[in-house]
C-alpha cells in the first residue's frame, strides 16, 4: 500500500505543478540561498548563529540535555515564486536526538517520508511543495528542526545533505517553474553548523552593521556577474563571463575548488578596457578531477558583489561542462549559449607560452564579427 501511494505521489506532483497558472511562471534566477538560524518567532530582529569562517557557522555553548532549535531559512531576494523545497540535513545521532520537525504553512504538500528523522543514517528528511503559484516572499521560514543534545563532541557539525548547484540532483534544492520545467535556483553552498560545547563565545544576538561613513548602501554588493561559462583542454580550464557595465568595477575574483560551493582557490583578474567578455585560464589542474567555479566583481573599496551562478567541468573533458562554450576558432556565429566563441583565442584549447603566474596577461583577441573582445589571463592553480 505504501509503495502504491509513493507511485501515486510521483504522478500527482508533476501534474500539480503543470496546473499552475501560466501567468505565474517566472524567469529563473540563481540568487536563492538557504541557511540555519536559531529558532525565532519574530518577523524581524532575530539572532543568527556565530559565523566561524566563510563556510561554517557555530552554535553558542551547548551542554548535554540542551535543546538545539533550528530554523531553515531561504533568502529569495528577487521574490521568485518558489514551488518546491527539499532540505535534507545530516547530523550525528550519537550526539543529537531528533525531537521534532515541522514545515511552514506556505508549503502544505509534504512529500511522503520527508518530514521525519532517520536516526540510522543520521538524516532529517524534509521536502514540501506549494502548487498554488509558489511562494514569492523575500525570506521564507521553510522548516523548524529540534534536537536534544545527548553527548559532546566539538568536531561535530549539522550540515545540509547532498547539496548541488547542478540542476535537480541532490537533496537540498529550491525549485521554480520556468517554461514548463522545474529549475533549481540555489546559488551557493550553505554553511555548515558546528556544534560548540562548554565555554564558547555567546551569540550576542542580532548584529547591526552601520552604513559606510561616507555613504549608505549604493547597491554595488547586490550586483552579480552573469554569463559564466567553462571549457577545458588537457590540464587547462578556461572560464569566461560577461563584464559588468558598472563603472565602479575594478576587477573580478574567480573562486574555484573541487567541492560545489566550497572554493579554496581565488584568482584576481583586473578589469580590462572595452568590457564585453572577460576570462581566465587556470592551468596545471589534475586531469579527471571535477572543479567548480564562480565569479565576483570588486570595487576600489574592495567590496565584492554577489557570486555568479556556479559552473563545473571535469578537467580534460569539455563535454562535462555544465555551461559550455566552443573553442573551435570559427569565424562566424555568436557567443550565446553553448555556441563556439568566434575567432577563439584558445586556438584548439591551449594558450601557448603560459608562464603559470597569476594575473599575467598573455593575449587579447579582437573578435570583430561578434562585436566584443575576450581577455584571457593565465593563472596557475
């Protein structure tokens, strides 16, 4: 009977999503993020967990018997109509006992078996949908999870499980409907939550960041580079993106690593005159290894914009690119989508004479037929 219900669910959900009013279909934008927050009943002024580093949050001092009460929050800055959210969480069942899991009223259609604890695997399985046009709030309190602390281990973390930016695989995603298909709009890997026991720095509550002394928020940090694409040949990877037209942009930071959303390398590319498409070659990477890339822009005050969406490629295999571009050196066509880059400066996939030094300019090629130039910068890994 349960198996039959599961099969019925698989039929109902796609049909229900297809019944959404066409007027509610939204152009998907990869700008949604998900995070852990201490449970809060207030609409504003809620406290946050301590930020330990770029990839990790931390609880305040826990002890055995405490309740760890967590909200799962989605930031949705462009108010996209979120149709479905799946947010599985991994934890150590030797340290934490699942007490309760609930899903917000905005997502009433809970998937079978996805509002529960799996204490054998150490997972909280959460997944639910809204098939009445989606939820377009700028911030969503999707779910609440409560644990009881059973034992102490300062190395333990609570993490979003099987997070991926590469479509609908994985168990942590936020989906919208675009042109009759569902699209994952999460943009960056969420931070883990490290469990801190005993004498920890206490979370001071909401942090109020004062505006810059000489100006209020001018919107620079909300800009986002677009059009990032990636290709590869042998041990080299080529990444290109559309230059931002904002005059405050001084250059770009390319972030990359072998885990989605966790970038352990950064290369700075200074803005070149002329705009158009800019890029960088990252050389001497291990063939067969997957690498993930994202780009930000920075200004003279060293402020950074939002990350671009993430792209991935297996080094040495151009067919594996999640956002490909051609390197054939054609003289016709355009630079949109997966098309070849006309007059490609890559010349068969290898830039000759690379020194391996970061930010060393090797080549600027004017592509007259496409009306732009590509700047490729050689960088070692």
